[in-house]
C-alpha cells in the first residue's frame, strides 16, 4: 500500500469515527476483504473507537490492528450490559483474528435428564436440548460420578433405553429387566412403581443436580415424620435411609456458609499470553458448580476486559440468574439487577480465595499438560523465570557452577559443571587439580580455577556462560567477581546459593553488593538451582575421592623402573604385601614374574638393603 492509499484509508475511517454516536454499543472492524477482524464494546462508541486513531497510541499490537482496518460498522444498544452481551455473541459467531480466543481444554461431561415419559439420568458429552435438560458441565469428573451414584442409590431411575409410553405400560407391553431383580430399578415399565412416584423422584433428583440438597432434606424429613405419625413405620424407615444417605453426601460437599445463596464468584489468573477465569456458583450455602475457561490474548487485553467477557460467557453458559457477583477487582460494567462485591473479610472472601486457587490450579494443570507434550517448553519457562528474577539481559541458556574439595588442604581439587537449557551437559564438565595454592584456602583455590577456566575459553574462542553460580555466599561471589570483572574484564552475571545454619541452601543471592532474591524454596526453579549445586558437589567430591584413592593405593613397587601395574598386581596377588615381596627369594620372584623382572626386583630390594648397612 502506497503512502497516498494509506492516507485515503485513514481519512475514510476518521470520517466514520466523526459520525459515530455518543451511545453504548458494539463496533466491528473489517479488513480489506471485508472480513470482521475485531469486535469491541463501549459505553461511548465515539470516544472508544476514536481512541484507536490517536497519534499517541503506543501499543505495538494496537498499531498492527489499526493498519489492517479498512471499514467500521457499529450497533447501538440501550445499555452497557447489552453491549457486553452483543460483543460476546459476535466474538463467538465470527471468531475475529484480533479478539481473544476462548479455549476450552476439552469437552467436559454433563448430566442429562431426558424428556421421556419415564426420564432417564445419565452422563453425556453431547448436548442436544431436544433430548432433555442438562446439568453441568462438570470439570471435576469425580464430582459428577458422585452425584450420579447418589441419585441412583436414592431414586433408582431406569437405565434401559426402551421408548416406554403410557399406553405400553397400561397394555403390559414390557417386561422387567435384570435391574429390577437386583433392586436397581423399581420397575415402572410394568406399573410396579407409579408414574407419580417416579416423577416425584425425578423432581428431587433435579433439585440435587441444582445443588438444593437442603430443600430435599427438609422434604424427606417432613415425609418421614408424616409416615411415622400414621404408624407406617416400614415406609418411614425407607425414607429415613434416604435422608441419612443424602445428609451424609451433603456433609461431605463444600459447604461455605449457611447464609450465602444464589451467588456467582469470578476470579482471573493471567500471564503474558493467557488468562484463566474461574467461576463458582453457590446455592443454599454449598458450591454446586466450579468451572474454568481460558482466553488466548491477542492485543494485550487487560484483566478487567477479560473478566467482563468471562462473566458474560459463563453466566450465559450456566444459565445463572444470581443477583450478586463476587469479583477480585472493580469491573466497569453494570448488569441489570446485579450487585458486584469485592470482599475483604468473611465467608465471601473465603469463596473468592477458593476461586483464585481453582484458577491457579487449572493454569498449573494446563501448563503441565503442555510440558508433557513439549518438554522443552518447561526448560524455556524456567530460564525465563530465572531471567526475570535476576533481570538478566538474556535467557541463561548456559549456566556454570564451581566447587572446591580438599581435606586439610591435601589433594585439593575443584570442579565446574555446565547446565544447558536447565539440563546437565556432562560432556562440558571440567575437573581441576589446584596448582598454585598451598593449604586449605577455598577462596584462593576458587580464584585460580575461575581464572584458568575463562582464560582458556577466551583463548579457544569458546562461548562464555550466560550465568555463573557460586556454590557459597558473598565471599565466593566476590572472588569470582574479582576474576571475571577486574582481571578478565568480562560481563558475565554472577549469582550465589547461600546456606543457613543447618547447612541447607535457603536463598539465592545476586548483585553487588549481593542481595537476597525472593524465591520459594519449594518452587521448580529453586529445585533446579539446588540440583546444579548438588551436581557440582557430587562431581568435585568424586574427583577428590579418586585422587585420594590413587595415593592410598600407591606402593613402593610403582617407583621401580621396569615394574609396571600388571607385574605389581600379580606380585601382590601371590605374595599379599610389599613386605613379603621384599623377603621373597630370587627363585620365588622368578617363578611369579619371570627371570628378567625377578632379577631386577631382587637386586633393587637387596641392593637397597646392602646400602643401608
């Protein structure tokens, strides 16, 4: 598009904006092919749409959207609530490219109560409102099965799929099935249970599915007392068993308050790309619905904008008529007859906290699911988290960590482990014998090793790490900083892992002077950092043990020219000790290792003995 064509496009759009009314409504943006690419809503169409064309708009994604707009249409409505409802329906209908995308993780099951003469109750993932009434969907399948099992135990609705009719029952067209004989059905198909009794059971089952268990408990108690007054004790006992079963179920459900009824709760958990909106419905003091949806962001939408969309979507989906909505923040939308509450204390605050917890758990579950399909996603997430925590200039793709190991200064060694993409790169591990330090001086040993390591990398033009981690506190960090910054003039970030009084790693240090970085010790990132620390400990200690073992196994035989490891091992195998080898006769030695080596060894020991005399 030429500059002249773009100016003509913008002038056309500004002309539309100037004619927009100062009323609530929904607006639609179209691309060059006249496809809807964005749907929005506004209290004032004129003010909202004109804001897209201000020169001071600094959001990159908004600028991209504006560059694609070739036409604008709008619909005026009476209230902001109507605008919100219209926006939601248009987004679902057209799925515009630049609107948030509603994503359901999967099709959750619902419970269907059919419209048949004798209704059936079953779970399904297919919704067809001609078949019956649907309750759900249930994001927690276990909760759905618990309700179904309760209904089957209390009311024993039929499970057969015969199209039973009133005439068929009257004319005895049907026969009872196995369910009747094993007492899982009362046999309504043969009139063994009356139509009225069956329908009464279905009505009570519907109330349970709505979460109104206390209503049913009250009815059962009244029925039980009425039967007892009429001395119908066997029937009263049956009702009592139902009452106790339902009461036990209700007592194990999530009861939040006996004073809260017909209330919706919404919360939002978001990151740069996604937003997760949790919905909880409370009826008669108990939670009878909990569901989470997710939106994929397209234009850096705010939490408030997404929460508005989620409220409309979920209330419509679950046919909620609650007159109070609990939310975590101000929502600039008015719904007719609905009160918005931001609780600070009490039962309503507990409900909001529960909703937030569910939203976070859903986000965590989705993240885990994605990471199982793409393991590298987890490593990238952890690198990004560490980058954000330390404000690093780039992702810490390569991390290196150092550790010393010695016993009272003897056999002093050091080790360097390398992690790439948060995983050990064992082929890059390095082991060092300390050459310039005498005695147990950890700081001097660390300084020597770090200098040797990075001097060599520079000489060989090898890639330098994105982060160095000191296995220790401020002292070790300062030693590494002196080498890296003062001596080698390198710009490599340095962090430290400090231990508490119990010698347990409890904090991450960064910066100069080092500051403690807030990091939960049970977080995944902290576990990876301690894994790096444990790995460098293991590698250094293993090297130190190997070196000590070599010294421990060293014998006088190793210093005799012409006697190699195989000869030494054979002699020790036959004669058991160096002392016995010294005392052995020439004939014994020759019989074990041959004439040449036997003579050499005999002369060595006996010449040494003669010289000592």
